[in-house]
């Protein structure tokens, strides 16, 4: 019986899917001699929405060692019909681009927001083999559904997700990661909360490159790109040890239109509750 992924790939036209540079320039290609980051937007979005985040990721990495790209799938993502089907197909298209480039899979790092989380989940699964898997996966309120069997942890060397526990991101994808951080203090409106998860993570990475935005600098530094690339837990927190299987709770606040990380609470391996402010 064909897998969901293989059935999807034959029914969705992914010819419009394209790679852009971190600054948003079209026509980018994968450089096989450099480690790779690919950022993927969600539904009703496009590559331009990812540029500030991509630039902040790029600024944290040695320019001669890493390439940061944005995957644009806006022509497909503009339709909410068959959203998950489309996203899985795009994940397969990205996997094909990566395979064609001949870059070692272990040097691939993926960041996905919203339905972009479904995209990178499919990409990582498609690239996984008995010998290799992608290095890092970061899910930002990933919208991966249970029937797609998300497995961020199994498909990567290390994975972490930031979740708003809203109807768009839900929790199933986030809790499949090695580490999952629940964001609190965000709006009760489901869509606003979903979008604000992206803002909080983007603002933390802006803080990490010296663009002060009100985020707690200690909390932000824990989740900097270099820190996450160490593929170890950011802290000595107890696995799934804090409230409904989360590793940590991130309290957010500041400007209601542009929230930031204010503090982080978790249970350490000695079962002590720790709060960083």
C-alpha cells in the first residue's frame, strides 16, 4: 500500500516551489560544500515573511560555513483547501532538492512555522535513512496532525518545538520533538496566539544578534542558533517533566502586538522547579 507521502506527491503540482536567499533574493540553489539551514513559511504566507528571521539565523552563523535559505511555496500555501496534503507534497519536493544537491543529509537543518512544520516533518522523514538523518529541526507552533505521524525526534539528531497550544499549531507535532516549550501569556484569540509564537521566537533570535527588543537576554541565549546546534538540551531540565509533558514553560509579555520572551520555568533533573528571568 502506498504511503500518504507517495500518494500526495503524485497529486500536487509543486513546480512553483522555489528557494530564496536569506535576504529574499530568488533563484537560490543549495551549495553542497556548506552546512544548510532552510526556513519554511506556513499557509497564507510567502518567503518575504521569513526574511527577518532568516537574516537573524544567518547572522548567528559563520558565513563561510553555513548557507541559509528560505523555501517559498506560497502558490500552494495560498489555498487552505487540502492544506496538509499540499504541505506534505512540498516536504517531498524540498527533500528532492536536497538529495539532488548531494549535500550530506547530516548537514541539513530545518526550521518550519505553522504548516511549514508539516513541510519539514515530511522532508526529514523522506531524507532519513538507516545511516543518516537531518541535524536540527526547529518547529515554531508546527501544524502537524496526528494522522501524519509526526516524529521530530526520530527524524533528526536533535529537535525542539515552541508551541502556543492553539487550534492552528495544536500540540501533537511539538510533543514529538526531543524538547518542547509551551509559550504562555499570549492572546486568547487562537490565530493571534499562533502568529505570536512566531514573533516570540523571531524576537529571541533578534536579541541574540544584538538587536535588543525587550526579550530576556538570558532566555534568548539558551535558544540561540549556536546553542541549538550543540544538539543537547539547553538546560538540565527533566525530560517531559513540566506540566503535561512539556520540558519548559516560557512566559511571554511586553508589547501585545509584538510579544517577547520574559522568563522560562522548568523542572530540573533533581525535581526542583527553576525559573530564569
